C-alpha cells in the first residue's frame, strides 16, 4: 500500500462511520441485536461494529481484521477493544437473524427518502459530469484544429 493511501483510507472510513451514526441512525438498532450466548463478556454491538468496519475497509477475512488490533482507532469506533477472530466468528454465528432483519428494516424505512434523494443527486451529478467532459473535449478539439494555435489544419 502506498504511503498516502493509508491516511486517505482512514479518513474515508471515518467519514463512512460518521455517516452511519448521524444519517442512518444505526446505533440504537445495532445495540438491540442479541445472540445466544449465556454470559457474554463482550457486547454483541462491539463485535458487529467490528464486522461492519471489516466490510467497509474491504478486509478479506476475520484473521486480517484481527491483525489490525494494534490500531488506536478501535476503541473509538467499536466502543471497546477489538475481539479475536474466533470470538467474532462464533458470535456472528449465534446472532439472531430476526434482529438483523429488524436493523435492516429500521435503516431502510427511516432513510428511504434520503436514499432516493441521494440516488437522484448522484444521477444528476453523473449527467452534469458527462456534459462537462463532452464540452471540455469539444473545446480541446476546436483549439487543436485552429490555425496558428499549434494545431492541425
């Protein structure tokens, strides 16, 4: 990984997590997810936050996630220490599917209008970007074909 890529990637990850907290409002529904453990020593929400970060940072496995345990960002993002790969896998296998569905449903229903607006904005941005690119290319071609401007006649 390049030197400049790591800080940029962390900044993007921070923004994504801030977006999830502020806009998607996923904190309370995430805390409501339970699992089948009798006496859990690590909260389920800490483990699920680690899984979300693993997904967003595109780490390929739980072992790759565990290798990042020395990062100082974990206590801030997870609200606890990073659990081991075995613990994350074991807890994810015991999470109640109905609770995960409820989380998905709450995020979807509270943010469907925001997501539609965001989709429309992105579509508009892509159209405007395309128009800008076409205009820039036409301007470059015109400048290159004008006599006396160093272009081809």
